[in-house]
C-alpha cells in the first residue's frame, strides 16, 4: 500500500514539475526585450564578479562592456540549460507518469520538447522587441536532446548495477 502511494505521488510530482517548468519558460519568453536584456546583462555581471580576476576593479564602463560582450553566449547557454532541464523532466514524466519504456520516453520527450521550443519561439513573435528564431529552436532542441541522453544513460547504467 505504501509503495502504491509513493508511486502515485511520484507520477504526479514529475508531471507537475514539468508543467511548472514549462510555465517558467513561457514567463521568461514573455519578458519584453528590455527586461530580457537586463536579466542577461545581470547574469553577465555576475559571471564577471565570480570568474574574472580583477573584474571588481574595472570601471563601470568596462564592466558593462564585458557584460554586453558575453550577452549573446549567456542567452544561448540559458536557452540550452532551460531546455536541458525540460528534457530531463519530460523524460521522467513519460517514465513515471505514463509508464513508457526507455526508448518511447526518449522519443516522446524529445519530440514534445522540440515542439514546445518551436511554439515558444512563435510566442516570442508577439512579445514587444522579441523575435522568434529558428536557431533558438535548434539550440533548445539540442538542450532537450542532452537532457534526454543524460537520463537515458543514467537508466542504462543503474539498470546494469
């Protein structure tokens, strides 16, 4: 009985976490361009403070220039990271909530994540100052693929042990 309750809870937990993460992605994509730029520049400044020796001694102009210089890679890394998490969650939802086998979980999670990436970029066409980009769909899809590969590999490793 306890095991049945735990399995039932796990089914709902992954489904809810996946839907919440999709909401987070949607809300991030709903930010107007100025807000999105402010967020990514803040991340760039934080990277400078943490990883660049002497950054705090730079002039404010140099710090802003650094943040602007790494803005594009920061944005692309954010895309890949948020969709890697989505790939992991979708895979786990397929396995736990719908009882799919590994290969079907992989396929459905990847397909769902890629479709979500495409609809997310389409959504951005309607957000002030934003643009939907096919290159971002590809980056997002690679993130989903990576997340699925990680979980698939972990299942294979732990299944052997």
